[in-house]
C-alpha cells in the first residue's frame, strides 16, 4: 500500500507539471498571436504589451523578441529596439536578421568597426545575403570608399537586377562624383528593367527636380501615380513639387486629391492645412486641421498644430486655451511646451521664455530649435552676447538651420562686425543660393564697409530675384542717395512706391532727396498730395507733417515749420521728433519763455493733458534746466504710464547725468516696446546699455538709429565712445571723426576731441 501511495503522488505531480508546461506554451503563443494582430493593425503600444507577456511566459522566446524589436522601432524607441535585438543575438547567434539589425544600429551610431563585424559574420555564412551587402556598402560610403561601395552595389545588381535600391544608391554615388549623365542613365536603365517600381520613378523625379529639368520631373512623378493611383503620399509629393515652383492652383489640386483618396488618414489633411497656412488661407487652414482632429480627437500633434496656428495669427485667447488643454492632459509634452516658450517670446515675456527653454534644453540638449528661440528671447532683452551664444549652439547642432544663421548675421551687422555677418550670409547662400535675406545682409554689410560696387551688385540681384518686392529698389536707392546720385535714387524710390504706395520710409527718403537737391516746392507738393490721400492713419499723417516742418525749417520759414510740427503732434502725440523740433525752434527764435508761459497756461486750464508736460520737459531739457525737465517728464508719465516719449526722454536725462541707471533701463525698454522703430529711442537705449557695459547691445542700437539719422553727430559720438570702451580703436576713430565732421559743437564734442587725440 505504501508503494502504491507513493506512485500516485508522483503521478499527480508529473501530470500537473506537464499540464502547466502545456498551459504556458499555449499562453505564450496566444500572447504572440494577439501581439502580431495588433502590430498588423498599427496598434503598437498594445502589440508591445502582448509581446512582453509572451516573453514573460518564455524568456527565451526568440520570435517574440524579434517582433518586439520591430514594434519599438515603429514606436520611435531605438534604445529598447536595440535591447530586443541584442537578446535575439544572444539567444540565437545564427539569426541573421537580428545581426543585421544590430549592424544597422552600429552604423547609425558611427560605430563602424562593430557594424562591420556583424555584417562580416553574416556574409561569411551567407555570401549572397543582399541585406548584408547593402549594409556593407553603407559602411564603405561612410568610410568614403566610394569605388568599393560601387562594386558592392554592382554585385547586388548582378544577383538581382530587379532590386531598385541598388540602382538608386549607385546613381547617388555617381551624382556625388558629378557624373550626372551616368547617374541619369543608371536610373533610366533600372526603369526599363523594372518599369513598375515606384521608387525608381521617384528617384528620377528627384534627380530631374534637383537638376532643374522640371518637365521631366513632373512626368516621372505622374508615372509613379499611374502605377499606384491610390497612394496619397505620391499626390502629396506632387503637391510639394508644384508648391516649390509656385504653381499654387496645381498644388492645391494635388493635396486635395490626396485627401479624397485617403479620407481616413490624417496626413493629407495636415499637409493640406500647412499648404493653406503658407499661402495665407486662414479659414481653409483651420478647416483642414479640424477635419484631422475629427478623425483623431485625442491626437496631441494635431492640437499642437492648431495651437501653433493660433499663435501665428495672434489669436491669443484661442492659443492659450489649446496650449493649456494639451498641457493639462500631458504636462510633459515637449512640442507644446516648446510652443509655450515661443508664445512667451511673442508676448515679450522673455524671462519666462528663457526659464522654460533652459528646462527643455536639460531634457533635449540636442534640439537646435530651443537654442534658436532662446537666442531670440535674449535678443529681446537686449542681451546680445547670450543671444549669439544660443544661436551659435543652434547652428552647431543643425548647420542647415538657416534662420538661426540669418539672425546671427543680422546681430553681427547691427554691431558693425562685418566679417562674421558676411561669413554667415555666404554660408546661407551656399545652401540656399536665392536667399533674399542673406543677399540683403550682404548688400548692407558691403555698403557700410564702403564697398559700394559689391553692395550695388547685391541690391541689383535682389531686384532680379524678386522684381515685385520693393525692398531691393529701396536699398539700391539708399546706396545711390549715399553716393549723391540723386536722380537714380529717386527713380528707384519711385519704383518701390509704385509697388507699395504705403511705404513711409521710402517716401521719407524720397522727400529727403528732393531737399538735398533744394527742390523744396516739389517736396512740399508731394507731401500735400500724400496728406490728401491718407485718411484714418494718424501715425502716417504725423510723419508727413513732420517732413513738411523740416522742409520749411530748411528754408528758415519757422512760422510754417512750427505749425507743421504742431500738426504732427495733433495727429500723433507719441511722435518724438516734433517735440525736439519745436524745442529747437523756440530756442533759435528765443521764444522759449513765451512757449513755457503758453504751455503752463494750458496746464492751468486742464492739468490732465500729457502733451504740454512733454513740451515743457523738452524745452527745459534744451535749456539744461534738468530738474524742471525731469519733473514734467515724470508728470506726463504719471498721467499716462504708457507715454513712450516721456519715458524715453526721462531715461536719457537720467543716464546722461549718471542717475538711476536701472530706472533708465526700465524706462528706455518701455519706450522701445512702444516705439520700436524710433531712432531717438534706439539712441537712448543704446546709451543705457553703454553705461551698463553692454557694449555689443549698445552698438546694435546706435547703428539701427543711424540707419534713420545718418547725419546725427550725437549718435555717431555715442557709437564712437562705445567702440572706444570696447577696445575697437579703429571703429571708434571713424565714428568720432564722423561726429565732429557733422557738428563741432554738439554736447560732448570736447570729450570727443580729447578721445580722438588719444587714438
């Protein structure tokens, strides 16, 4: 009986064990099959979970690791994919697919030795393994062994002359070697052998497009569409082709066709939305984004795109709502946090932007766009050094981030640091030969360097590049005005005005040319005609009245000049120049006491008016009665805290007396925010930066000011002193000599002469 009992216990144990094994085997297969089904439907997160369950049942389940690796690749998680394939290679060293996957990872990571070892291991057993041969050729290309790579591709073609990738790779190498005819023939031969291979037609399409054979390119992409007419990506490629070549109607047709043939796919909607956004069709843009969102309501990428659209179009409330909604659901979602930082920049909340960008850099130190916008934020604060550092890092991470290079070039140009400005612009033109902005920077740099022939060439190339853009004519006219070629200058200013009659800077320079030619009646007549055409635009009307005042003043017609300057202030009390002009008239005419009494009388009747305080402050300022001047500027600001003219003048007054420099900085920044294009405001902010030792930022402001006030001795003096403090003696001498040549008696002229004697 004892023996029988023992036998029964042993039998039950073995039976249970066998049943358990059978159960685990069935479970792992079930998990694997579920994972495969999810994978085929594109539900990769669910597939990942099922494959992990299968591996939990059997930690040596090779097939599950292989599928898990591919799943991670589709999820954009290469680290976990590498681990999965490494497990396959450990469990099954003879698995060629896993070895080749690992070789690919090593190749992408520039670990060529490890990549070659994996490839060679496969080829030693399977010498005709085509995937291994492709990897070997890739390694040889990275090693710049082009001829050896060509031999490998030719061998692949001998083994399988239907393999499109080999022909395409071979053509690419020949193109790099500038053997363009041979490269074309290789692709044409491949198409003859395999006319239904879409990838070959696309390769020919790209080849012809890059070589400006646009008709042939269009024919090839259409052949690809004929082969697979239900492929929405091909219609998107066709739309992109038309868009690049400015055939907007055809581009729209192609994008909409992609939407029609693939209505359940969000990609065509998103691409079409971006197309409409690019051409300024706001309603259609939003409609396409919303259709994509209807398909996938939980897709944060779509919501982020809509938020970005609202930011771009200054729909502040809508933008904030979308950004808040996304980050409430996914607080760490990087793209929307990036957008939030960009939104801070747009709102001029530069400190908050920089804090957020620094957090993003900690998480993604290799993302160039963060550094680019961090540079913009620092620039917004007037911090040119950290701005240049951030932009330099953006370019280091992405040398093709052209907008970073262009912004850096603009900063250098503003600092009169011409060599790096030219260098950055030329590098942009190597990548994008028709960059309008790069040519503009080059032309300006050459003009400031007095390389007038080179500047003229660049400005003329702008006109050739975009004949309907007034900027090229304007810059060429400015150069000709500088060279006192007044008639050609007027001709180019007229061309710019014909394209856009609303350009007040062009009109201003046109009037100044007439004044230089002593054609005062013509200039005043043009101003009067302009005044008749302008309605409901006080800022522009003020500019015209101010110009008229200057014309009358140049003819010593002070009564008419005074009336014109007063008209300017009636139209726009925030306009700085008429205040200074009126103050000068009162001083010249020795009417300042009468003017003071007049404006005090106005304030007695109505003490809540800002303009009389501003005028009194200006007159006292010119009389060097700075305490009274300061009182009136502060009174104006108390009445209207956003009154930029008083903020600017008070800032200048404080900094000129070395008083309250931090308050002066705050005031001058407020003035710059309200009047970003006013040259007097630029000069004030530059002087504050100079006093705080921020010399590069100061140079940028002074040079921008001189763009509009080229004959202002004081601004040239400020620029020269900044160069002197910075240690750039040659630039300091040029600027100070220019100041003294314009006016021997400006405030600071004695110090200027003293500095000049030491240079």
